């Protein structure tokens, strides 16, 4: 079930996000982002975003266990002003491959359409082949590639999908 992220969920979500960073991005992002200090900084950023209500944030919950998170809102990309952006989508590693990511993407795309957006964008690290393939299967195409300097030190790609 998808429901809004609540204060009681934030520590679980931070754990899921940091676990994904360490397991998925190792080898192609700045290793300092994967150590305990990097995880602590990411946790602070996630908590700050939640407190500011800057994005719409949701969780996937089964049997009272939070297994995934999704956040979306307006893009910060100046060249895509007015586009809807999926900012974060993370599924706990032991629950990946069970369709949760697909259902979260369906939910985000539905929200984008309901809110009258015409384009959806999502960023991924170029070497995150699994995510890039997942987005392409959903009709997204790469529209921009750039080197993401500090703190990432990795190639990023933006994928775009026209809707509505």
C-alpha cells in the first residue's frame, strides 16, 4: 500500500536509502558518500527535506513494514522548468524485483498527469544499468548526460518521458 511518508517512517527510510547507496552505487560514486559520514549527511538531508515538505513523499508499506520510498515534485533543472521530477525511488534490497518499484512509478506518473504536467524527468547514475533499463522499459529516454562533480564525481543521465 502506498501512503504519505510520516515522521515515524523517517529512520526506516533513511536506512533503506543509505543501504541502496552502499550496495548499488559502490564503484562509481565518490566513496566518501558511502561511508558512515556520507550516510549521516544523507540522513540529515532526507530529514531536512521531510521537515520542509519540499517534495511529495510516500512510502510503500506491507504488513505495517515500510519497504520503499518515493519522492517527487517540480524539477530543479532550469532547462526543464515546469516538468515533474521523480527525485527519489528506493526499495529495500530484499524486496527488489517484486514489482514495488513499478507500482511506485505508476503512482508517480498518475500524480503527474492529475496535476497537469506534460513531462516527467528522473536522474540516474549512468553506471546504474539496472535503473536505467527499468526507466527505459517504462518509456523514458535519455535526454541529457553530464558529469556530476562534487560530491558525486560520477556520470549522470537524465531520462525524460512525455505524458498527457
